[in-house]
């Protein structure tokens, strides 16, 4: 019992930070594309703003990760939440596409700081406490999914009040600051290579980028697609919450698969489940079809996100864990930025359903690469 209490005390700060970070995203992410469209009057502006966020994140992911290896996880996480708070305070004053692009770039830098340092802190702590990295990462992401889902349901009641959404988001970001300062993690020490060799790393990064391209091409205009089917923004929040709640058990399952050396199966299945999601989207507009699509999306996203995050945390040398997580996130961001740009362009030229169908076809590439190119050798626990 005393060991359980000690473990809980150690794990509370990173798990709570994960929960708050994703709760904030649950408040504003489903709402932001519609808000930007209402201000700018353009789907292309929605895509460009999303791309600016991802590009800024991509440019800073590795640097934030390396910084967390050098100076510790807490200072980097604290900086990320401080920048995120500034983003929310400035959002109500957005008045043009240029403003939207600049503000979302700030958001991207802030998010990159948090999402490199906090997963690294969870992995550092799990190794210190003798817990498996995959399980710990899966539990942390599970808490994030719960936070996102609860916030999305709550926000559905206030989605017509932009200032309230932004204020609530800013408050939660502020609450995260003292918890971020309590994060434990490495700082200093020489950089070492883990067991993921260059060829395996390249294959893995390409798979990450292709899967993420397909995912973000649809996600960047998904609220607009739901609106085009005749559903309200409140309905979009509910559907997003369905997906987030559906992710909860699969985040832990995904982490456990990595502990057992099955990252290849997890990523391959995630590609198939995401393709099924898009087929169901295209078959909409029935509500039951959309709910089924969101459940398939939940499985797809959980298996991809938790397994790939746990995998890089597991194979990285401890002193380079933040940097490798940053590299993983950079590959994801590269897919996201191209997906956002292509998604917005295709939606403007050919319609929103064309984005969904094209993205489904793209998933054949990461599926094939995953099946025929093993992402890399699993590193045995204990490093």
C-alpha cells in the first residue's frame, strides 16, 4: 500500500498535466476551424492557419526535445503552457487570415514544448519507478483522452460563445503551470544513441508522416464537413467526445502492445481502422453512421498515437529521449502540414467529401510500408 501511494504521488503531476493539456484541446480544437472560417470566410484560410500551427510545431519539436534533455523536462513544459496561455488571451482579437496564421503558429510552438517534454517525463519516471514504458505512456495518453472528452462535452454547451471558450482554455493552461514546474526528468548528461538504427528510423518516420498526412487532411476540415451535412457545432463536439471516450481503453492496450514488441501490428491495424472511418464518413449523413465512424477513429488514433509515442520512448537512450520524441513529433507534424494544405485546397476545389475519399486512398501507403518494412527492433527494457 505504501508503495502504491508513493507511485501515485510521483505520477500525479505528469498525469494531471497530460489531462489538463488535452482538456484544453477538447475545449477549443473542435471549435477553432469554424471560428476561423467565420472570421475569414475561407476554407483555405482554415487550412493555412492549421498548417502554420503544424509548421511552427514541426520547426521547434526537436529543439524543445533536445532542450528538455539538456535542462530538464519541467522548464520546457512550463514555457509551453505559458505560451499557450498567451495564445488564448490573443485569440478574441483575431481579425484577418494573417492574424489567424500568426496566432496558430504561436499555438504550434507552445504545443510542441508540452508534447515533447511531458511524454519524456512520463518515460523517465516510469523507468525510475520500475514500470514498463509502454504501459505508463498508454495510461498517460488515456488520461489525456479522458480530459479531451470531458472538455468537449462541456464545451458543446458554450460553443456559441467564443470568448467563454477561450477564457476557459486560458484558465486551464494557467492551472497547468505549477504542475509543469513539478515534473521530474533528465537534465544534462551526454547524448547517446538508442537501439533504433538509421534504416529502421527512416522507415518509421515515413510511416508516421504518411499516416499523419491522411489523418490531418480530414481533421483540419472535419468540423466544416459535419456542418455541411446539416449538423450543428454542438453535434460536432459530441461526436468528437465520442471518439475521445472511445480512445480511452485502446491507449492502454496500445502501450501494452509496445511492451510486448507488437508496434508493427498496432500501427498496421490503425491504418485499416482509419480507412474504415473515412468510408463511414463518406456514407453519412445518418447519425448512427457518424457515431460508428467516430468509434473506428478512436481505435485508429489510439493504436497509432500511443504505440508510436511509447515505441520511441522505449528505444531511445535515456539521455536522448526528449530529442527522439521530438523527431517523432516532427515526422507527424510534416504529415500534418501537408495534409492541412492539401485538405483545404481539395475542399475548396472539389468539395469536402473528396478530401475524405482521397485520404482513405492514401492510407494504403503506410499500411503497405508497415507490413513489409518493420519499423525497427524493440529495445529490451532497462536502459
